[in-house]
């Protein structure tokens, strides 16, 4: 499982996308969002890019522990059906 840590935002999206694409190329198809502390709408664009990368390899990604704020953005943009999502558990 590929674990995203810290931030996925405009500040570091290119770096995070490149790292995620490298993980996909190595066969990682599960992305864990549980250690992300900060996201913005750039996270949705990053997920679209990762999904595109996986689709080119005829693979499907699964996104785990997706923060509620990111799920809300995905719903707002009408992209719910584009991703395999497991929302973060509420505590």
C-alpha cells in the first residue's frame, strides 16, 4: 500500500503525483490517505492523474482512508463514480 503523508496540496502536488505514479509503476494499487494532514482541491486533480496512469496499465486504484473533506470535493465535482473510495473512519 502506498501511504501519502503530510500534505497533498498546490504546494507539493507535482512531487506527490510523481511519487504516486512511481508507486503505480511498481505495482502499488492501494493508496492510503490516513496520514494526510492537509489537502486542497489539487488532491482531486492528483487522484485523476493517478487513475489515468493506472488505467494506461489496465489497473484499478483503490483509495483508502479518504478524508471527508476530500470525499466532499469529489462529490461536488461529480466524480464519485470515477474512484474506488474507502472514506476515513470517524472517531
